[in-house]
């Protein structure tokens, strides 16, 4: 479908209306029905695996032909392992407790009424994302389990993959007699559709953009619907003076070299000056051994310590401390102490995920209390900042906002609360 063949505004109005109607049906569905729907979707996906992977192969080849950025190309690829990961994520969502209808904080008031909070769906979610076709399934499964309808607008580079997955989702929903409009994957790649989606206040309750900084900034500027977002993933690892050096090496190498494209990859390594002469050469050499094309953007003090190392060293600029590379590039800085590391992270970081490696309990406690990020870790790779790893089954995104959700957004992040009151005929004097 192209912009020339239909009216984008009318199409989006229809999509929004259908989503709103479908959300009311889903909100009334019980846990058993929602789990049956997810199980049916899983069955269809397994039967249609070859079709989904073939559609993805078309997208990947088109991406290569069009010179798609390496990070985006990596995110685009579906293979047997990643397909199995999609299915595992779906299984996890099926087994997660259903938050909808939970009543918490029940208490009696002096008047005699009983007061509590009930967890409810947000309603209709609009999601804009790039490359990763697995997000189509993850977002849909979380939306279904949390009782929300969802409108998905994937990037044009993943068009065939997303449509193939959408077809499987619709077939699964139909098998359990739920409206297929619960999950709608837009059939147009026209940017005007995004402009409509983010301003559809009458039918859309929240927008979740997931992609590059440019995309998210554009969505945030133009949206009149509330947005859950993170702009980038400038994640740090700080090697404290009391770090276990072997641990520091292993965690740092994993945080940077296991993959380069995800938003939870370490982009800046900070090292306490008292351990820098021991730690820096060993950590960077270990990364170089994994990838000899690794480039290190280093501060002056780091450069002095590494002058005899056979590494790809570049003098860091101020901009490097702000940068999410999504590539085999690492910013490196020697800092005076723990306070300096925290100050650097809070000033230059993106408030996504930051790590301290230390055997000092007091230093660890200070770090996790004072670093203002959505995930703060002690002695673990930043690569764990992920909905699947956090036991959320999957994530619809990661939020660095402080309202309404923060960190990986799973089922609870797609819900809200309303007050409920149980009385016995009480009247207010």
C-alpha cells in the first residue's frame, strides 16, 4: 500500500477507531482467554517459521543493497537462534502473573469504607520502532497479556518481517475468537502515518518510540499523546579502586563486545586512578583480543598509561563522553575517585544503565544511591538491562523517564491504577 493509493489520515483514523473498540473487548477478557490467545499465536508462529524467516531474508537483502547501517542491520536479522528467543519470550509472557484486576493496599477508613487500588490496562498503545522484527511479537504479547490493544509501526527496513509476524498474530487471535484489531501492524511506511499516530488523543493512550535518538526526539517533539521513551543508551562501567581485577576484565569485555547494537552496551569505561595502571592495559587488551578493530577514545591520563600498548588509541573529545556509539568504539577515562565517577555519569550519561565493579560495600551502596539512572548495577554486565533478563518475559522498551515507568517496561509498565471503594451504605456527613 502506498501513499498514492489511499488517504493516510483516513486510514489512521480507522486504525485508531478499531483499536479502541478492540481494547474494550480485550479489557474484559480473563487471564485464561489471553493465555490461550498467546498459546495459539505461538503455535501459528512455529508452523510458519520458514515463512517468517524467508520474509526476513528479503528485508536483510534489501538492507544490504540499500547500505543499511551495520547496527540496524544486526538488529534486523532473524535466524534460528533469535527465532527461538522470540518463542521463549512468548512462553515467559504466558507464564507471568496477570496484573489486571489486582487490588492492592486495601485498608479501612474511619468512615467504614474499604479503599484499595485496582490495576487496569492503559487502553491503546501506539508504538514506533526501527529494525528489530522481534519487537513486533514482544510488544504484541505484552499488550495482549496486559489487556491493551496496540498499533505497531515498524521501520520500512523490516516491512516484510513485520507483516509476516503480524499475519501469525492475527491467525492466533482469530483462533480464540478475539478481534484481530487488538494488534494492528501498519501497512504503510508513509511518515505521515506516524505524525497522525502520535496526535490521536481520542483513540491512543500512550506512545512508545523505540529506535535511534533522532527518531525518539522527533516523536517527543511532535506528540500530543503521552510518551514513554529513552533517547539513547550511553551506559558506563566504573572500575573502583577496590575492584576484583579478573571480574573487572570479564564484565567489561562482555558489556562492550558481546554485541554492539543494543542500547545496554557499555559506551564509556571509567577507571579509578589508583587502579588505572593495572586495570586499563589489561581490560583494553582483552577487548582488543576479541576485536582487533576496536577503537578506544581515551583521555590524556589514559593515553599516558597506554602509550606502549598496541591498541587503536584516539584522543577523546568532549563529545565522546556524550556519545552512544553502537559500534566497536569505547570512550575511556581515568577519574580521581568514586565521587568523580558518579558526577561524570550523571552529567554525561543518558540515565539508562550504569555499573560499578567493586568489593567495597560502602562504595557500592553510594554508587547505587547517587547514580541517577533507570538501572544501576554492582558487579554485573550492563547487558543484563533487559526485560527478559529482569524476569518481565519481554520488554516493550526501556524508559529513562521517571513518570510513568522507568527501566525495562513489561506488563506492569503497561498498566495503570484506579481507586476502588467498598462500602456498606456509608454516607459522608
